[in-house]
C-alpha cells in the first residue's frame, strides 16, 4: 500500500494518458442528449396521435348517431 494516496487523475497523468478535449466532450454529450430526445419523441408521437384520434372520435360520434324518427300520432 502506498504511503501517499494518489488520485485517479494523477495516476492517469503519470501514465501518459491524454486528456480529452472539452469541446469534444461537450459535443458528444449534446449528441447523446439529442439522441435520447429523438428516441423519446419517436416513442411518444404515435401514442399522442392515438390519444388525439380517440378524443376526436368521442367528440364526433354523437354527430353520426341516428336521430330517432318522429312518431306520428
């Protein structure tokens, strides 16, 4: 066990690991977020359209109901 505690970052620095560009990290993060939003939208849009269709169907259904014929007295 080493006498001095070293951090993960300092170990990588000594090993010669190259740090990533901040701009690259931001760009990749933005791309990942965009993909997550796209997948959610692709999942939600069909459900929203089905709900809208059901609502419109319920609203229009009384208009197509048969009107009872008048009774002659």
